[in-house]
C-alpha cells in the first residue's frame, strides 16, 4: 500500500471517530426521519382539506331569499291582469319584496280507492242540487242600491247574480266544462240550475260556457282574476258546496239555499268589497285621487237598464280592472258610498 493510500484510510477512520464522538450521525438520522414524518403529515392535511366541501356562504342575496318555490295565492286576492304598455315593458324584471310569502293551503287528500271515490262523488254531486230554499229573496234598498238578506244583515251586495251575468263577467267562461283535479271528474251543464229568467235571451255560449276567457265579454272590457283551477289549487273551493267557487255560492244563496259555508263566503266578500274591503277602498281612493265626486262623471255607457244599474252602465275612466274585480264580487260604486268616503277622508 502506498503512503497516499495509507494516509487516506487513516483520515477516513479519524473522521468516523470524530463524527461518532460528537453524535452528529444520530442527530442527522433523527432530523431526516422527523422531516419525512412532517412531510407525510402535511401531505395528509392537504389531502384532507382538499376533500372537504367549501363552506356555504352565511348570507344570500335578497332576490334568492325571497324567491318562492311554488305559486302563491293570497286568500281573497284576485290577480289583476294589466295589458298596458308599461306592464309589458316591466315583464321579466324581478320585483323585490320583504314580505313573507303565505303558505299554500294543502288540498284535502283524495281517496285512493276507486269505489269509495265514486261513492263520495255521487254524494257530493247530489248535494249540489238536492237542497231546498230556506230563505226568501233579498229586499232592495232604492236609496243605497243594496240588497238585504234577513238571515245575514251584514251582507249587502248591490249587484244581483242576474245583472252580473247579463252585464258580462268572468270572460264568459264561468260555467264552461270544468275538470276538477280534486274530484277527478268534469263538471258541466250546471248552469242549467239557474232560474230561466236570469238567462232568458242571453247568449249562453258567449256569456256562460265559452271554453276560452274573452275579456270583451266583461262589463268593463278587461281581464282580471284567476281561473277556477287556480282557486281549487289554492284550497279556496269547498267541493261539497260549490265546485266553482264564490259566484256559484252567491247564486245559490240568492235562491234561498243556506249551508255551512255561508259565513266563510260572506267573510271573503267583506274582505274584498265590504265597508272596509280591500278592493272597495282601492277603487274609492282612485275616485278621490282623480277628484271625482259624482259617479256619473265617468260617463254612462250602454247598460242593461236595470234599476240597480240606473238605466245604464258606468264608464270606465277610473281603473276598469278594479271595477271589474268588484263587479265579480257583486259590488259597484254607488253615490252614497262615494259621498261617505269623501266626507270621512279615508
């Protein structure tokens, strides 16, 4: 072995001994192991964090929060259809609201047994015509133009069912063939129970049973309201009494029928066009806002000539849509009501 090789080997041994004496080898090994372990734990944390879903935002926009998940129907609130240019321009815009949407009443569950359903349906349909009159016709107050029912003195409409039909209502389609999803059957020809004098000379196909809603048929020439199908979906129909809703109830009430649904229907009438009813107040406020103190200032159009109509029909200068809505609820503006509203400055 050369002197160079001998010196090199000796240096290696000396260095190994020095490392051993100082403990550097074990420290380096521990450092290497610790680093590897830390890297492993860090990788696990990164993997776990990546697998978690991002936290959901704690705040949502007012538009999303207020958006209903299904159609909303407010009790006694008829939908007003406005075909004006301003309304058309506004379509597609989302209206913001801070009001809580009312919940939709759940319709009564249908019986799943076909035989039982048929039996129930027969009982229900028989009840629509098996009643007998229990009260006389109402009396007419010539001063106020209102009708008074002895059994319910707080119910004072000023339009009779006959005049509503003859003047034009519900787009001429109120008594059209109607499929009830609740009863699972089609109702038709029930207009035939109306007194013959109510519809004598009337074009039934145009004014009662039209399959399509025609605004031109209505007294004020405009569309308003929801369909009977929508009323049924909203839970407003009491099928055992009146499958078509309020106006059918009013016709039968006028003819002398009394039933368990009377208080509810009269209550709905009060909320709409009673002394403090919503649509009544809206319409009277429009008269005041326009400075109109006499109902005849709107002008007089061709009417049916009945005593309640004053020999003609009202003009349509003040909100024909609200006029038609009130007309559906058997009420029109009379001079005494307008005078009181002006005096009380509501």
